[in-house]
């Protein structure tokens, strides 16, 4: 852990400035929220610069070495207590306000995706790397560059009001939200496993996600279940290699795999009661064969399952295994069905915390720009924090208002685009949620005395 000191105004200068402010406002000092809003306004060019730099230089899960160094250097320059190497490349910064109060945590994720960018922004990513033994492009196709830069800005803004800040804010910059590489641990589950929550003991955790399917500046939330639990799976179908001109001489695993893909889609459409909860079974990749006239020995399929209820999840996985094994056997092939460890739980927003936070969001974005959203089949490992500590997670729209959020490229698309006009809403909402919670915690404690 490294520490450094923050330079502050002298006590005399601070006193004079507060007196002048009181005179201008008729005796009422400027609120802490107003001061942080003004600080964030001044920081916006800096936040945009950070975001564009991170977008130009994305890194995959558990490989966020450059990103984490930028974050750690920034937090150290702000005088925070800084921990690095958390869950491999994660960074923790602790800001202790000068006034007594509760402890909360704010979280941002830092990793990019194996996606080759197709946008025409001047700071587009041209980074390539190796993923699953293939050369791939790397892109911030889900907005984690925004999350990181916003939290860096919020950290700086709150540091500027440290002398008036009640309580402690733990800034959690998390790696590997998109999932650790095969054979590795990572992300929120590893942060929790390594004791981040036990060491810092936040009584509430807040996080946000930019979202393409909402207009710029719109905020979406939901109390209780918000985002689906996710599982990833692997299927290997083994046949017998033969010449493509003599398919009867072997067992074609490609044909068997095609039958499996089609049959898997009947689980949700014909075997699952989706009037109770939505569910998704998706095949994300198929890999098999190397030449046009050779039937290969085996085919690998990988994909994801999204559910909202434990029994529903168990039934779907059981049905998947039955379909895979029986279709393979019916064709004279063999198959294995594997569910990868480390599935994400359902993201659940604490109902009481949700009711407490929504007025803040409405004040920041305007009542008409804050709305409840339906269950989302996207997944987020923020769920691991919410299992341990009352938490609140919400969405900020980043699609220009002259475009339809229903037809634009979604998160994870090579055409994913962030309207940077939504970034100030993200920064101000997160900062104000933090300040209001800390101040309400102090007021509640005083009232109880």
C-alpha cells in the first residue's frame, strides 16, 4: 500500500473563501453537492481525455496492466491509500473524509473485449492480441473505458472536498468483468475472495453501466432482480474423420453439431415457462474442421445461458446435457457437455437502497429522464458484491437522441458507440449518489442520538 499527501489551501485562505461565499449567498454556504458538481464540470475535459486514451488502448481481462497503472498513479497523486494487484490487476483507492460518517464503495470495471472495432472515431482501437489461440482485435465494446474514466473523475472531485466529506469512500477498479481467461480466476468473485469487502467493510456499494439501448442521459434502474445470472458452457462433439467426398466413411460431427444447435433453441421456446422469468440459451462460437474436403474428428461449441431463478437454471442445464448426449448418440457420435465454473449470480438491487437513491438520480438527470427498466438478460459480476453488501446498480444511456436505441449497435458490437454527452450524467449521478448516502447516514446517526 502506498500513500502520498494532498496539497490543500491554508486554513486562513479557506476561511476567507468560505466567508466570501457566505456573503454572496446571503449566509448560506454552498452545498457539498454543488461543489462536487462544479468540480466535475471542470474535470469533464480530463475525463473525456482519459476515456479516449483508454479506448485507444484496451486490454483484455486479467491483462489490464497499463490501465491499472494509470488508475493507481492517479489515485496516489490524489493522496489516497492505494492497493494494487487486487484480483491480479485490480486497484483500490481509499478516500477518508475529514468528517465522521459511514463507509461506502464505488465500483468500475476496466477490461475490454476480443472485438475488432469498426467505428470511425479518431481514437478507435487498433490493438490486436491472442485470444483462444487466435489473433483478435481488442475493443472497449461495452463501455468499461467510460466507467473507469468516470470513477477517476469522481475520485478527484470528491478528493477536492475531503475536508467536508463525511465518511469514507472506497474506489474499486475491477478487472475481468467480462470473465477471466480459461483456467484463471478473476473479476468480482476474486475481489470478494481476496477479502476486499472484509477489509474495508462498506455498508453500501454503488455501480453504473453505460447502455446503448437507452437515449443519452437517460437513467434506468430496477429494485430487486435486475440482470440475469449467467453460465458459460462448452460442448465437444466427437465423430470420425473421413474424406469430404465419402461422408459415409466416417461420422460427421459438423452435422451432429448443427442438430444440437437447433435442438438447444427448443429449450426456451418449448420447455421453459418464460411467463415467470425470461431465459436465454445462446451458442456463441463453433469451431471445427480445417479444409473444404475433410470431415473433421470433432467440433467445439461454446455459449452462454441466462436465467433468473435457481430451479429454472438447473432445469435448463439438465435439458441441455440431455439434448447434447442423446443427439450425439443417435448419430453414432459422442459428446461432452461442460458448464464452466464461476457463473455470475443474478444482480439484485437492495429495495430499501433503491428507494433511497432514486430521488438523487431524479435530481441529477430530471424526473422524466429516470425510469424503471424491465429484467435484463445481460449479466454483470457486480452481483457478487450485491450478495454480500446492500448494493445499487443502474444504467446510463449513451445513444444520441436523434437515433433509435432499438436499432443502434448494442453493447459488445464492433460498432458500439458512446455519445460522450452522457458521460457528465454518469459522473454527476455517481458522485451525488455517494454524497447523499454519506450525508443521510450522518443525519440518521445524529437523529438516533
